[in-house]
């Protein structure tokens, strides 16, 4: 947390930078929105895949369900390991 004085200074610097280079702020805003959108899509995909695991296990059998679960765990581990780059 910034103190009130530091926050005020930061806001002032931000306003000055935004006034002097609006193109930079536009590009930065687009990247931030794209990162948030990608993060939400990955989270939704993970929830849907994990929710479908019981159905896959029942319909395709336990061995296929186990492989599906291992693949989901591996995907979660890779996402966790590289979360700074992916998200």
C-alpha cells in the first residue's frame, strides 16, 4: 500500500505521462485487457474440463477417466509453473 502522499504523486506522474504519450497508454490498456480475457478463458476452460471428468469417466470407463484426470493435472501443473508468462 502506498501512503496518501505517495499515491497522490503516483497519480500525478501517471496523468502527466498519459498527457504526454497517449499512444503508450492505449497500447498498455489493450495488452491488459487481452491478458485479462485470456486469463478468464483459461479459467473457464479448466472449470469445464474438470466438471466433465465424471461424465467422461462414466461414459468412457475408468481407464479413460484416469488418463483424462492425469492430463488435467499435468495441464494444471504446467499452467501453475508458467503462470507469469501465460496469464
